[in-house]
C-alpha cells in the first residue's frame, strides 16, 4: 500500500465511501490508476467496490504512515540506535544507508563527525543531510517518488548490481525471528533485498517495537543479518534467540 492508497483508506474510513471522480480529482490520477487502487484495496479486504466508487467493508487499520509521520515515531529510540550504529563505521569504508527514518538519524549523526567515508543511498533525505559533510555521497539513480524522498525502479535495481559495500545499514517495519524481515512498502522490498546481496555485512537497525510484528511483505530471512542494533526496551528472550543464530546484538540505552 503506497501513500496515495493509504490516503484513500483514510478518506473511506472517515466518510464511509469514496467515488472514482473524487480519487481522480484529489490525487490527479487517471481513471485506470484510480480503479487499480480500489481493486488492490478490495483484495486486501478494506473496501467493497460499487458502481462509480467504493464503500468501507471493515474497520480499517492504517498500515502506512507518511515519511514525516514515521520520522516522529520512537524518535528517542532511533537517535540512540543511530549513535550506537555509528560506532560500527570505520574511516574510509563504503557503506549503504537505506531509505528508512532510522538510517536518516545515522546520516544526521555522521554529519556531525569528521569521518571520511563513502555513503551510497537511494534516499534523497539522507543525501541532503550529508551533502555539506566530509562524507562522499553517491545516490543510486532511479525514479523519484512524490510521496516519499527516495528513488525506486529498475534503474535503481540495475545500479545496485554493479556496486559493492563494506556494510549495509537497513531498517524494517517488522521482524519475526523464525520467519524474516517485513516491510510495508512494496516498492522498496526488492531494492532492500538487492542491497543485502551486495554488502559484506548487513546491520539491521530497528527499534524494539518492531520485533514480533509483521508488515505487508517479507523481503528476507534473518540469517543474512550479521548485527542488530536496537534499543534497551528489547525483550531479553529476543536477544537470546538472535544470539543463538549467531547474530550480534548491540543495545542502545534509552
């Protein structure tokens, strides 16, 4: 579910109905795009399509927040995690920061430090934060989404196959240890998967609230992870489960 579709969900939740014309007018999309959005939401069980639009089918739970809304969630934990994660970065390394809000906190932390390294990213927000720092910044090319400040698409994925990184810092929207990592963003799932394949070390940075939760799509198993950086609210049993799989766990105090 992208941000436009999540906004359609918000409108239907409030008004109990929405018309195709309203979707086309408000979001400036074609008739085909509006119908495709409604078809997806119907398949997910949130609406029932009717002639000329849709009505609410069941109580809707928001699955997607805008980037700026997500920035504000668990901000204390994210800042602490970022400070701990930066300790893993050595001078002159080549690292990847994904397009998450916790990696944006890492970028902000790096911008305060005199550390020479190369950061590659598909996040325009990360690139912007690091633009005036000693860090060399490389952006994976691609299509700029209007809803969130990142790049996606086949060009981004093609570029990734030609790159190598010492370390990848990546987030998730949910993690179930015996199943895998989940994201609510369908567009980023294949990009995240490819990033993991080109890095020597994969470092998962996620606040403790994500453990035991699922999101829309699974994009990896946990076995590819080398290190997890999380906050001190994490359950000790979770730490043991990760350690038993050979995954190093670093805990940031909050």
